[in-house]
């Protein structure tokens, strides 16, 4: 059977929050996300919202496999969206 998997990388620079980057993977009823923030204050705010975000994702029926915040910006951080059809037959 075929399943769809989405991968989203989003880079942004918000006035107050400073540079941020989001990596999200969604597929097979599972979701994982990493949030990167350059500013310590922004990182702290993001960490405080993780439990609420996790609960919201679980409430809509997703299995949260990874949800974390990291300091800095990943190398080669750009915005792009990838949509793949994954053939699960082995």
C-alpha cells in the first residue's frame, strides 16, 4: 500500500523572536518536529509551549514521535516543502 509523507522546513526571521527554523515530518499518523531559535528568550518561550502543542497533536489523533527545541539555526536552513509517496511494500 502507498502512504504519503510530508516534510516541511521553514526558516523565518521575526522582529522580536529573531531567526527561527522549523523542521516538521508528518506521515503514517505520526508527527515529529524540531524548533530552532537563535535567541535564548525565544527558545525558552518555545519550550514552554511544547506540552500544549504535544497535547493538541495527540488530541487530533497523531502520534508524536519527536518534539523538541534547540538553540541556534541548523546548517543550510532554508524554506522548502517535500511531498513523497512512499511505497511500504518490502
